[in-house]
């Protein structure tokens, strides 16, 4: 079997076009969605992610502001900044780019963002709402993965989904979203012995670890749907996923590439959440 490749960049492009016209309509009603991104320090990867978010916002017509603060910013200063953004009625969404410098407690920062402006979906209130299937901001990467599966009319209900990785940002919430859509979910992680025994049972395999090519064809069931969330820079400077694309392509029924897979969808869902924030706050 040769897998159908799910191109996240193509899907992201069509969703961004839809959002662009949605924002035009909102602007006619006097609503301009506004996102403020806070970046601490000058980590090149974070800068590059943030610039991708700004480009997407510009294209869609979302007003985006970058607040670039020095690495020396204290936790107290950052919490004050967030407090001001929480109070600023023009700001609909707040995103603090992670990771933060070691002297700032990430959880304190995440919990300082008002849940109504939590477009990342990282606040414990947002996570709790997702868990209990209430309306909320869904975390962007899991939301993007769900949208990719739905775009190919892939049935989730009744399927065995195996998640490799248990981060708060991707692994844990994507399993929860698939559970909410009636999948049977298994989590694997660094302490799982004989991991391939589990991955080989997956109808839907989601890999979010950050280890280049860790999943080969021998770890995949024939006909499985394989979603690769990993982004790894290898020795030759190119980007590669956690899944060995060339071998798994010959065994899976669907496969996402890296780059041009999940990454562009993450940014797109952030824009969707920002538009939702603007709509909700206008009510
Ligand atoms: N760093 C890597 N991914 C993300 C993300 O989705 N949101 C934030 N805030 N920081 C990140």
C-alpha cells in the first residue's frame, strides 16, 4: 500500500482563505480580531515560530502585535505585562511563546492569562473544559491534527489511537480529543517497554516525541493512519519528522509529511482561536 499524503500546508492555505473572508465580515461589524504575542529572549527557533504566526495573522487580517522582551525579564514583570493585556479590551488573544527562560515558572505564566484570551488552550480551565467536553479553546496542534483527519473524512469513532509522547502541549491533549471523538486511546512514552507492541496495533498512530525517524515501518500496522508531529533538524541542516517517511509511506494508508504537515495547521488553528476569542468577546 502507498499512503495518501495529508498536506497540512494546502489545508492551512484553504482554511486561511476562509478565515480571511470571515475577518472581512467581522470588520464590517466593527470587530477586528487582535492577537498579542509575547516573546522573551532571542531563541532563533522561537523567533521563527513567532514570525510564522505573524505572517498568518497579516494574511488573514488579524491585528497582531509582537511584544519582544529581554531574557532578563523577571517573572513579576511578565505577570504584570499579562495583567495589562488581560485588561486591554482591544486584545482578544494572548500567546506567550514557550519555552521561557529557566528563571520564569511556565505554569505561573500560563495560569495568569485570562481563560477568555487563552488562544493556546494551555490554561488549566481550558484543559478542564476540553476534558469535560465543554466549549473552549482547543490547543492548536491537537486541534490541527483533528482537522486534518476530518478533512480526509477519516472515521475516529471505534478506532484504536496510539499516541507516542505525553507532553502537555501535544501528546496528552491529542489523546483526549480523540477520546472525545470515541476512539480507544493508548499512550506510549519513554518508560513504555516494548513500545512497538502497542504502535503496531494502532489504527491511528500519532507521534510527538522529537526524535528523528524513531518510528519505522516495522512499528506500523499495514493501512494505519500516521500523523507525524516531530520536527527535528538533522546533521545536513534539513528538517525531518519522528516517522521514517520513506518506509512508512509504503505501509500506511495516510501519512503526514515534515515539513508541510502538522506545523502549518498549528498556526492556522491559533488564528481560528483568535477569531473565536474576538467573536466571543464582542457578545
Ligand atoms: N512553543 C512551541 N509550540 C508552542 C505553542 O503552540 N504555543 C506556545 N505558546 N509556545 C509554543
